[in-house]
């Protein structure tokens, strides 16, 4: 199970006890915000894309949307999301639990600056009913992100 992969990864960092699991689904931004009793904007959603032969993840605020012009400027191509069926084999986590932790080896992680306005955010932990509260700095550290990008617009 994907959450076990994330739990093992976080155990090596000494923060596995911070993972929260819910009885109800947290697979979407509204569901996660409800489970966590927080604003939707503080949910750190992870979006997966093809960039040529590469697979990338962009973690963005719950109220942000990919801005196609900014995305193309950053990555040199039009945004093409992974399909539902591609997510788990290519990233290592299924849709609803996609997160930037313990991903497959060649997956690149980017963090959108829309997250920097919060003291803490809540990314998923590999399942459709989990999350962890992290500061943007902790998210950067534990995700192994390549860099912060500006590829979204706030809705």
C-alpha cells in the first residue's frame, strides 16, 4: 500500500507519527479540507504531468489552478496531466493519494509558490484518507523538490 511506503519514508525522517488518517475520504480538496477542518486553500494538492518522457509532480495550494502560459514558460510544453490509470504505475501513488513523498525514482517534484503564503499546509500521504501538516520549508525538505515554480493562478 502506498501509505505504508510514505510511512516508512517518514519513519527515516522521524515524523511518521505526524501522519493523520481519516475514516472518510480526503481524496479531493473539498473532502480533505472537511476532514482536516481547514480552508481548502491550505490543502497541498499534488498534480501529475507528462513533460516529454519525464513525469513531474507540481504541488500547489488547494485554491490554485495551473496557468497554461506560466506552465509552458517554465516547462517548454503544454500541460498534459497523467491519466487516472497512469498515476499509480508512473508516480507510485494512486489518484486521490498522490503526494510528493516516496515517489518512483525518476519522478521530479516542483512546489508552486501558491503554498508559500501559509504557515502550514496539508499534503496527502499516499492514500485517499491521509494527510500530514507541514510548513512550506518542511514540504520542500521532505519532498526533495527540484525548485519552487510559479505556474499557477489563484482561483
